[in-house]
C-alpha cells in the first residue's frame, strides 16, 4: 500500500503511522523527522531548513521533494510506504504524482486526520519525544513510565523547539493555507478517508484500520 497521512500539528500522524507501518509492513517516511535529523547533524539541508522550521513555516518544496524522491526509491520502501507530513502543498502533491506515474504506481489512500484546532495546543505543549527513535509521549495522554525518560532505552526525552503555543499558531496557519488544498486535490481523485482524530489513540487506530481494509 502507498499511503499519505494529512493532518494539522498534533493531530496524531506520528502516533498512528508507526502502528500502521508495522501492520502493513510499510516504510514510514516523516519529512519533519528527517528534517529535524538534518538540522541536528548540521547538514547542508538542515542548515537551509532550520529557520523556517523554528518559525513554524514550511521549508521550500524543492528541499522536501528531493528527500522524498530519494527515500521512496529505497528497497525497504518498494512494498509500500506511509508518508507522514508530505505532501504539504499542492506543488508537492503534483511532483509526487509525477514520480509515481513514472513507476506506474499511485497513492492508494489518503488518511485525513480531521480535528478541531482548539484541542491541539494541549497536545503539542504536552508532547515529549525520544529523538533517535521518534517515539512520542504526552505528559497527560501517553506518559512514559518514568517522567522525562524513554521507556525502551532509558535515554532522556526532549521537547521540540517548535512545540510552543506561539509557533503552533504559525504552523496552524501554514496548515490551513497551504495544506488544506492538498486534501481537495486528493478528494478529486476519490482516495480520501476522513478520520476522527480527536478520539483517544486506540479508537483512532480502529478507524484507520477500517479505512484501509
Ligand atoms: P512535522 O514534524 O511534520 O510536524 P507537524 O505537521 O506540525 O506535526 P506534528 O509532528 O507536530 O504532529 P503529529 O500529527 O505527528 O502529532 P503526534 O502524533 O506527535 O513538521 C515540522 C516542520 O518541518 C514543519 O513546520 C515544516 O517547517 C517542516 N516540514 C515537514 N514536512 C514538510 C513538508 N512536506 N514541506 C515543507 N515543510 C515541511 O501527537 C502529538 C501529541 O499528542 C503527542 O504527545 C501524542 O502523544 C499525543 N496524541 C496523539 N494522538 C492522541 C490522541 N488520539 N489523543 C490524545 N493525545 C494524542
Ligand atoms: Zn509528527
């Protein structure tokens, strides 16, 4: 399967994608995670992306299209993939279609994680992540066994630099202006499944499984 997950910041893309990935043996490609790794490693890509990310704006289409094109060619992604946080503009969606057309494949399903903006601040400001694995916790909704520590490795958890109420406002603005049109782009192709992303995590997983079956 070739899947896309679209939703605003904090809607649960990074929580649900690893579960779907394991169930369907897909590769999980999250442009935000890849960009954060590039920023941390101070690669040329990371240096170019950092300022936009810190301010909650999108990085340029060329940069993210480049990383996705490279990633979907990998052998581990040939059985299928789940794109988390990409495409985020109509241009990105068109570029992705061009690449998939050449391979004679297409996006099978777009999961639209619909949720009210009002819920997102609490989700974002309570989030803790384990950077090297991408494991995500929430101080209230998904707490680690020991506060501030990853359950699996015992390593420290961190908060994302863009997870403040102020930067969230810019991220939401970018979502409504630039990413919502992508949902319409895929609706015209008839591949969108709406998911009630405000429900508890397990119920969201059940909805996603139904949409994919
Ligand atoms: P990115 O990393 O993609 O961030 P985002 O879209 O803002 O999404 P988040 O990762 O914040 O939210 P999520 O939906 O994954 O939520 P999560 O599951 O963690 O992008 C970051 C930046 O990179 C962008 O701003 C941009 O600059 C750049 N970028 C990335 N892709 C780009 C692209 N294609 N083009 C241009 N620029 C790009 O959940 C959030 C919290 O809630 C967690 O604590 C979790 O435990 C909790 N939670 C999850 N589900 C539930 C639930 N059902 N109930 C209660 N709590 C829940
Ligand atoms: Zn995420």
